[in-house]
C-alpha cells in the first residue's frame, strides 16, 4: 500500500492565492457550474481501506459510524442550499488556515490521521474538514474521504461531498469548492457511502 501523504507542502501557496473565497460570498449564490452540472463518482468494487484509516477509526470511533442527522440524504446526496454551500466554503478555508502544512516523515507504518492538529499533512486536513462538517449536521454518507494521485504523481487525501448537484471536493491544495472531475487527479479509492468504515475502488465519472 503506497503512502498517501506527499502533496501537502504546496498548500500554503494555494491557500494564499485562493483564500479570498468566503462564506459571505457563497451566500450570494453558488457558482453556475455547481448549480447545473451533475457529476457522480462511480464505484468499482470493494478494496482494503488505508491502514491509517483503520487506526483513525479506533481513535475517533464517532467519525467512523453512520450518523443520523436532520439533513436529508436523498437522490445520491444532500440538497446543496446556499447555506450548506457556505458551510463547505467556510470549513475549507478555516481548516486550510488553521493547520501548518508539514510533510509526514514516518512512512506508512507510522502514519496517523489527526483531527485539528496545529501542524499536519493532507490527511489531517481531510479528516478535520469531515469532522467539522459532521458537527454542522452533514450526514456521514455525504462526506467521503478519497485517496488520489496528483498530476505530479504524489499520493494525496481529499474530502468528497456528495450533493444532489454532484460530487464536490474540498481540498487543502485549492481554496475553491470544485466538481470532482475538475480536479485533475487520478482517483484511486474512496470511502463507501453505505458505511464509512469500508472503502471502494473508483471507476470514473458518470455525467448527467
């Protein structure tokens, strides 16, 4: 199992460039490409989860169970209201600012995913964003961690948010909330929407 943590030191530059996207701006209205473009991730069978995620679930069991929330998950995702889009923008920006990007030097065996550390890598950004959105009432089925490869070939962990407008990405390497197919990543595996403890291979997008 390859290491998933080599793409995080570029986060500071990405945040500095893109942090101008704010929750207040999001309340005015989400981008047109999120209003009308529905793009779904297709799953291609079960796969072993990352070793670090198994350890993470032991340390944070409440983050690894199917949650019961007031926000309805229906039709493949949650309804993307301006308020919920503002939540995505705010959490993405707040977590990107709050964690100092630090490369993991301990390898796969020593890798730990930690919620809200002062310093961390892409894994810590992703699990912290998921934790914060769960606290804001998003259902666990709509918040899926995903392992990808960057265009320069490094492992990276991001958070996918499943909405009725399509699957969106919040990412420490980009300040914007983007459709998953616009990220230029090679997709490897992702949490199952049926149970956050299980993971699936990613097959490819299905646009509707």
